[in-house]
C-alpha cells in the first residue's frame, strides 16, 4: 500500500528532529546546553507540538519529542552511542517522572477521581444531575453558563476542576447540542485561569513564594530596605491579570451571544445541525463506557447520589489542604507562621498559609479516595449494587483514565528534558534585550507565553521568569504600579501559554474531562486563546504600561472581547 502524504510528512519530520541536531552538533562540546544547541533547544517541544497536529496521536508525539531531546543530550558520546543512550535516558526520564511524589500523587488523583465518577454514574447520580440541570438548561446558552459557573465553584485547584466539571456537565451539554470541543474550552478556561487568581488555592503558595524571593533579592542587593508583604502584592496583581479575567468574560459572552469563529464555529455548527458532539474522525481521550456504567433498571435516580460524593471530594479537599499544610508549617522552623497557628488557627491568614503549604497532589488523592469510599457505602446501603459490583465499577473507572496517566508521564518527561536542554534559558536570552519601559509588561507576557507553550508548564515558566522580571522592572521603574503589572504579566503569560499548549497537563486533563479529541480541543481553543491574548497585549498591557489604570483598561478589554465576538463571530445555525 502506498503511504499517504500525511504519513510521509510525519516520517520526514521525525527524521529531521534527529538529523538536524546530529549534523550541527555531533562532536561539539560546550559548558551549557543552551549555549551549545541555541535554536535547536526548541526541537523537542516543536517536534511534539507539530507531530501532535500532524498525527493527532499525543502519545507518539510526546514520545518523539522526548526521544529527540534525550538524543541531543547524548550527542557528545557519538552518533551510534547517542542512539542507544537516548532510549535508555528516555526510560530513566519516565521512571523519574513517576517516582516524583507530586507527579505520582497527580496520577493517583486522576485514577481515584475516575473511580469516583464511575461510581456516581453507576448509582444514577450523574444522570440525575444531568436531568435536573437539563430542566434548567433549556438550550446551548444556559448549559454553557452552567458549566462556566461550576468551573468557578471549583476554584481551589485546576486539576480537580478539569476532572470534575467535565463528567458532570457532559450529558447536559451533549443533550443541548454543545460540541465537546466547546465544553473542553469552557473547562480549560475555568481551570488554571481561576486557580491562578483565587485568593485561596493550591497555586497561591507557589506564586507568593516567587514574589517573596524576587523581593528578597532586592533586599539582599540593598535596593530596598524591607520586602513588602508578598500575599498583599499577589492580591494587588489581580487587576493586572488581564488574560485570566478576559478569558472568563469571553466564555460568558460567547455563550450569551451564541456566536463563534474559527475552528470552534465549525465544531459548534456541526453539533447544532447534525447532533454530532464529536467529529467523525475524533479520538476522544476517554473511551465511551457509558453502557457499562449506566444504573440498573429500577434504580431511583437521586441527585444526592452525585452531590454527596462530589461535595465529600470538595470538602475533604478543603479540610485536607488545611491539616496537611498546618502539619507542614508546624513541623517547620518559621516561628511567625507557627505563632499564627498557635494563636489564631482558624484565621484567614492561617487558612491561606495552610492551603499554600499543603501538598495538593496527595490531598486531592486522599479526598478522591475517601469520596469513593463514601459512594460505595451509599450505593451498597441503598442496594443499588453489591460490594463486589461497587469495587468492579471503581476499577473500571480507574482503567478508563490509565491513558491519561500515560500522557501525563510523557508530558512531564518532556518537560524535564526541555529543562535540561536549556530551552527556556535560550528563549530568555534572545528576548531580553534593551526595550522601552512601557513595552516591558507586554514583552514579559509574550515571553512567558512562548516558554510556557513550548514547555507545557506554567509553574516552570513562573519560576524562570519571576527572578528575572522583578529586578529588571525595578531597575527600569521602581513604582509599585509598574512592578505589579510586570509581576502580573509573568503569572498571566505563563497561564496563557500553558492554556494553549497541547503538551500541557491541564490541557490534557480538560480534553479528558470533556471526553474530547485532544488535538481538536487544542486546535479550537488556540484561536480563541490567541484572540484574547492579543486583546490582553493591545488593550491591556500596552495601555497599562503607558500609565492607564486597570480600572479603565479592564472595561476596555471586556468591550474588545464582546466587540470581537460580535463583529468576527457568526451565529451558529440551529442555535436560535
């Protein structure tokens, strides 16, 4: 059989991923990989991203990206030895990703939530919720707004958001003829963008820690006498987090106006006119096992069979965040924090610090496991199923998310290889030349976007850029407002790039939660994210850099979002 053009293009691209670094760098030695490979540090992430769009096979794409990176790291051993060492190092990277306690907790959390959702479905809770929401959700607008609102409620963690909203809302949006691509976009737009600006979340400690360290450097250099309160600075950056806020406005506006553009218009038009929530060639990340997970005939459908387990997950997570973080703080050597917990253990400050110090991956796994046990007890006591059936159902739900665990491990492994290659260091080095002061926030936002898109990690991007952005901004203009907008640009740019990247874990989890083809989700979301990012720069950071207050900038940005949807978007046929 003659190979197709796409197959030949894919094979050619894979070959180039290995051939170009070989021709240019075999036998060359350098102290730093970023200096050694320069532009070619971008080969692994670009290989993964381009192949993902060419093949629509995320596993193959990530595997190729990792292998090309490990091959480059082994080139100093010679061509043939590099081929052998590349495969060995790839295995070590995957094993290292799984051995990391945080990563292991996230994988276990995904599997445990999969088991929980299977139990809720088997008890009829998911169908009862869907039917109850369907009575309120009378069309595409209300169903999309319901998904958006549920995303706001699960503000404390982006992973929990992606894994919870999708399975609950999917039957509702399917019934209202909303495409899976649009549901995945809503989930993704209310995951990291919400968690990143929430006053209490699993993100707060990391973001505050980066701000605190940045100002500690200014104190060490005697540029300032004392560092300001890092949490206070974090709160003050929220009005400058333009992308996070505008993407939420975009979701609401598109739902109310029922106007779409780009690939999302095609997806929504297909669903409204044909009823097909997925493209004919789509490969949803979760196999459709709904037949096996439907409640038995005669089972009374109660929304409490969904509400109680899901609320157990949420409340258990909140309680777990507090006690896990409290234990970490009380076992540490920060006397100021220990005093807070001794004197006012339930104060807002204590709760905020506890959330920040908690290990979110472990807490969410424990909460999901406990919620699963509650669901089993509920189902058995109501005689919906036996204990044996309950365990089998839980295992079936776990199995449905194994592929997600595989993809996450590969994504983390690629991130590790990219870090070793110095991809982010190279990007920073070529984009951090002398610039006009008013453009710095926009450039930081764009730089953060590029690094986050290429590496698939917002946390890593924040960690790279914040130590550079704070002293750079201070050297240009030490005014507090100028510092705040640049700090906000780091945090927001990292989230935007991560939001777009097909190798990002939150993008992957959103596809899984919506049971959507991952590449279709990335392709349809990319146009919308880029549009909001362009508005963020043109109407947000550039005017703010010139001194315009966010009180003025944010309404202008919102008006630009609504205007873009009105003038560029088209009504979806069959939506009226």
